[in-house]
């Protein structure tokens, strides 16, 4: 009995000490990053020029992780704000200033702050050391954003340019009337900032940067991020699955990619669950389907809530896409289908590469299970 207890304890420790080699849901770095060698090299080189970059891709394709790695490798000073977390122009100004203070301590740029038309309130948590920035309510947001961006400009030189990353840039359209025009007029005067503008809503980002009537027409070099090449992802998966599935790692890598169609986020998610299944039950016959069932079951209630909020046309389209049936069946007018697809694409449920498809393969699985 004593020997059995000791052996069991050792097994638990060994299992607990093994870290899952796949990561999803946050910015992916270091060994978790699936190497986009060409894209990283391109962005790293590009930010050494005085030009701006516009990067468009569907959600969860890894654009934020890609840019984070490339900017870090450039060795340049940089700051990032996600516009999905911004509620107003004043809030954007405060968040930009907060990120700026992470790069430049307040005492070093205090003299530049005195030129602000509205002085911000800056507070520091004495325990964590974190800093918070705010402006008094009711102040004209355009005054604030102009002062903050001017501060960033004046704090740098042409030999020491700052990289400013604005994620989910399409959200500027909802912050304030004509804000895009006012923001562009400020940015076009700056010489000491490289902007990298990311966006996941392709139609909106294309309208912002490719429509000749848009203030941001041809503002920067346009780059579109696609799914990872199968071979690169296959090698990445095989190497990491080998620690659990030495004899089946290549077979499982191919099966995972066939299921996710090389979608970066969902491939990492499925691989993480396959790895976990193998860790707990090494002799499991079909870890792929076990992992898929686990994911679909875990998110089942979320999928049901989503489904209940779709109208009948959207449900019909999602069912047809999930089952691979043609949309042009005569049940709905072409214009109705096209409009619904655009809305579903804007909301992130549908993506388009060579064809329209469901963004989430596990949501697709849930739809098929519910319609059996």
C-alpha cells in the first residue's frame, strides 16, 4: 500500500509538471508563436522606414501576436492601444497617454505636459506601481487627442521614431462624428511616429483605406494576413505533439489541420485539447474527436445563446454553410442572402477566403449536432 501511494504521487507530479505547448486566447509569444517567418521579417523591416502599415485579417488570425513579435524584434520604442476597449475620443487620449508614460517616465516629459490645453490627472498605485490617466469630464476630445499625439511627436526624432499600434482601428468610425477626418489631419503632419493600424472587419477597413473619399485613403502600405501555410503549421504541431504522441504526431497534426482548415486560433485550441487528452489518457484511440466533443460541450451554452439571437435568415445561412449546401437554392433572394452574409461577416461569424465559411469550426460542429 505504501509503495502504491508513492508511485501514484510521482505520477501526479510528473503530469502536473508538463506544460501544454499550445496557447490561444491571448497574445502568443516565444515558443507558443507559430512562426510566420516571412510576415515577421517584412513588418520588422517595414517599421525601419518612415512609412505606416495597415494590416487586415479576420479575427483570431494572429495579427496582434504577429505585430507584437515584429515590433519587439525591431528594437524600437512602441505602444499599443486596442480601440475595442475605447469608449470615447477622451478615453482614447487617456489610454494613449498612459501607454506613453510606460515608455517615457513622467518626470522626463513633464515640461512637455505643461503645454497641454487641458492638464491630465495622473495617479500611481503605490503598491503595484501602475499608473492611471484621466481627463476631467466634458472636455473637447479633439483638443485632448491633438495634445497627446503632439506630445508623442515632440518626444521623438526622425532617428528615434515611436511605433504606435492601434488595434481594431475600424472602431474609430463610432467614436465621434467626423473623427476620422480630424485624426487624419493630425497624423499627416507627424514625422516621428510610425503607425501600424490593425483591423479585423475587412469590409470596414477596406472602406477606410481604399475608398478615395475616405480621409485615410492610401494612408499606409496595405497588408492582408491569410491563414498559415499548411506545411508550416504541420511542422509546428508535429514537433509539439511528439512529446505525448510519439508514434502518431504526424497523423494527428494532419487531422487537426484538416478539421480547422489551418485557422490559427482554432488550430491552437484543438491541438491544446488533443495534447491534454493524450496526457490524461495516453492510449485513447481517437483523441481528435474526444477533444472536439470537449470543446463543443464546454461552449454549448454560449453557442445556444448566440443562436437564439439570430433571425431566421441568418440561421438558415449558417445551417447551409455548416452542412456545405449551396446558398442559391431559391428559398431566399440573392440580395437578401448577400446582405445577411455581409452582416454575419461584419459580426465575425462568417469569414471569406476563397468562399464563405463559418469562422468557428466548433460552432459549425454544434450547428450540425443540433440539426441531426
